[in-house]
């Protein structure tokens, strides 16, 4: 296992064969970074009391490294955020790796270190995992699928079905940073240094929001499909309409500029460290203040409101005073952005 | 979504884009089969009291369909079994799909139906999932990563570190059926009709074993790397030696014949519906009887014993009276067998 010692080698099929080579890869790379797992095929945890939230997310991003993160931090934060959006405190994650033969072990080590760091930052443990290796040309470097558990305290019940006419629609910050950072890296654009992914764990921000606005109806992180997808999902599931104001949607100037160059609409671009919350009107001010008081929510804004609409339309009042439909994304705008 | 209605189409990048096409794929294929999930990004469950077991497993098998199962049943049973081997009753699974552009939707529907059927048979729910699509040539049809939670009742504590000298080593049935069934299919051999994967959920069998032999030290399902890997893992982690008797290891005659043709050793070939248990000697008879009374354990056998050995060797008394080392698998014997 000289190649693992030096991390100068590459992933080979034997690393996924269930023998000594796999055991050593797991011990020297994964267990060393995550501080647990490895010997048992399952982790056994004593969870705090409460209902258990369960979520999973797969990551097939290209390129694997981008300004503000990499597939490792993304894989941790993505599942942490899916759990947190259910009102749960994330506790533990699993990590499943599908490696392509020939992938550099040094890159894998960098990704695994990034996962460990993201897990520490989010306050979760990576307790168990799995590694498979596919032949060259049957994968693309590394795919990671994380799953996780969290605990929902008390009787909290957030749901994409919970929005009611009159509710405020709040975003926790600027839209489109992650997707544009990845696309810019992929295209080799110069502005990539200005645009950085917002990849971050949202459990702290979500907890602050729920403490200030316990009547919150729904939280969701606008990843694939962007803000437009989340608003349509809420409108569809809740049987309501939503109207947002274009001028109220925060977009970083560099992201806006990049979107114009790339022909993208920030409303449809993925975020990895932002949340959308639907909050009853009487708690909107408290929710906004709580978000803005948190380092990840300084640009939070009320962007619109829920209204009765049997057609379940999402509409936007444009900067010019008109109104246009905000439909779901059509086709594939940004492949493999997360 | 005409192609989804008829299931005559193929997976396209738009099915992973986070928009309407993805929502419809999820609703019509996954939610329709699993009966839940789809709208929320996480599932919230009220688990029975006890510690929570958490496990994950990725599946990259080729071919996707084989005698006795497919990647779908494998993905459910694999994680169910990892949870059950920890002494937990599996409750809920997550399912993450990584689809290759161009993969036939009809095949995906068949796989998803197989997952739903396997989950019903195992008594678990598939509560949430994720779908990603990669470009043609960047994947291989479909990869599935499942994760799951189960509940460990009482103070039960099984561990790969638990084996002690004098303990009996028991297998629940014939070795090598799964790996040989897959390899035979891959090779296009005629005997494939005789050799059928043992792919099955072991939670019922494991519960029966633990009820009869509550002192059981360790359970493990011998998948990748086969029986040899599991015995070496136990010996290594427990700091003991293990001696098995070749004549006592059950191997189906057709599997033995296929192994001879293919140049394989059944001790190193993957199983997907068998368990290895280390049981204190005074409970071995009860354990064996309980396994044999279960439909999945009719061929159960005591194959050897744990002994003190600072070298942690696994050895086998051969049919000819000699003794040979049973080392870990070296290199890659059977790529993508699970």
C-alpha cells in the first residue's frame, strides 16, 4: 500500500474488492479523516429524544473543485441542509463513494479532508460509509451519496404543503452564487475569483429562524432548479400562488454580471447555502431579524407573499412594473451543478 | 412526459435538472412505486425506542439483472442486511440514484418495482430519495446508493470485535451463490439457470438467531470478498484466530462446478442472503437449530471455531486432512459483483 502512504497513486479496482486493499484504503483515508467507522458495517447511535428526520442526496458535480468548496463539502452540507430544512438538528451522516478506476488518491484525500472539515463545522459526525470502484470510463472521478439522520424536537411540523395566503416569502441571502461559481470554473472565466459558491451548512441559521418564528410553515434550500423550482414546489404542494418582487430578490452584482454573460437567470441557478422560508405575516419581521443577525443570513430579504390562486402560479413583479410568470425550469439549464 | 407515461423513452439530462421533468419522473416512477416521498426533501419518522443503527451501501453491479434479483432488490436487501447484522430491526431506507443519460426508462421502472417489492418483503419503507443524471459515458446505466435506519432494542451489542476463543463460527447457508450467478450471467454460461443469487433480506433470520442465541458475539453478511473477508475481519478486529473445516462449509454443487470452470474459490465469492455468526459455544446448538428452522437458513452449518492466536490467522482444515491459510482476497477477483 505504498501508493496510499504517499497518496501518489490512483484508485484501482482492487480498492473496491472487499479485501485487504479496500480495508487499508478505508482505514488510512476514511477512518483517519472521519475519526470513526471502518470496522463495522453499521453505526449504532443513541439519538436525543424526538422524531427522526432522514434524508439523502447524491453529488455528481463537475468540476470536483470550485471556488468556495468541492464535492466533499457539498456532499456534507447538502444532506445537512436537507435535514435542517425539515426542522431537524442533524446528528450523523453516511457517505457512499463511487470511484472511477484511475482517480488520483491525492484528490480523494483532499475531498475526504474537506468532508471531515465540513462535518466538524456543521456539528455532525460521519459515522459509516461504503466504497465502490468502477472501471475507467464507467464513472467520472468520484460520485458521493450522503444520507443522514437528525432529530426533530417537539411538535414542529414543517412542510412544503404548509404555505397559506398572506404568508411572507423570505430568502436568507443572494441567489445563484453556487451555480455561477461552478459554471464559471467550468468555462474558465476570469470572474471566477469574484464569484464564490455559498456552500455552507444551514442548521444553525435554520435553528435561529425557527426560534424567532416558531410558526414557520416551510423551509427549503433552493439547490437544483434554484429559487424558481422551490417556489413552484411550494405553490404546487400548498395549492396557492406566490408573487415575488424582482427588485427584492438579492443577487450579488458579480453573479448578475456572470449570469448575463452565460445567459442564465439567477432565479433558476442552484444555491448551496441559502434557504427559502414561508412565514406567517405576523412573524415575518422577527424571522427576518433573526436571519440577518446570523453570519449566513446578512442579506436576507422578504421577497414576496403567498396568495390564494387556484392555478398555483408563481409570478414576479418586474423592476419595470410588469408581471411575469416564474415557471419551473424547462429542460436542462445547468447539468451536474451539484 | 409522454415518454414517462409509456416508459418507452430514455433518461435524459432534464430528468435530473430540478425542474418539472424531474418532479414528474419522481412522482410517476418513484412515488408511485414506493408509496411515499417525493414532495419533501426529508422524511420524518417516529421510531420505536432504542438506539438507532445507520448504514449505507452503494451498488454498481454489472449486469443490472441476474438470476434471482437485480440491482434494485440488491440495493434494498444490502442495506437491510447491514442494519440487521448490527442486531437492529430495519425500519426505513433512502435511495439515491445516479442515472446515465440514455438509460431506458422501462429498465428503471423494472428496477424501482423490484426495490418496492424487496422493501415490502423486508418490512421496511423507502421514505426518501434523490436522482441525479450524468452525461452518456460518465456513468453506467444506473448506480444506486441506499442508506437506512433501524432500531436496536435493549442492550444488545454485536461487534466484529466480539469473537472469543472457543466460540463457534456458523454460516446460514451455501456460500458463493450470488457472485457465481452474476459471473455466469456476465459470461453467458449455460448453467446460469441452475445458479441463482441468494439475494434476500436477512432481518427475519437474524432476529430468529438472536432470540435463540442472545449471547451472539457478531453477525456479518459475507458480501464482497466472501466468507474469507468476513472471517479475516473478525479475526483481525477481535485479535483471535479462526479455524474452519472445508468439508463443513456448505456450497451448492452447481456453484462448486461453476467455480471450477471460472477459476473461482467459493470462499471468496460474494453472498447477498447469508450471514456468518460467531456464537458462544454453549449457545451454538440453539443458534444452529434456529437458523435451520427458518426458510433462509435450512443449510446452516457450524463451520469452525475461534481460537487464541496472536497472529490472527484464518486457517482451513482441508478435505485431505491438511491445513491452509485463508487469506484476504488479493487484488480484484470479481469486479462489480454488487
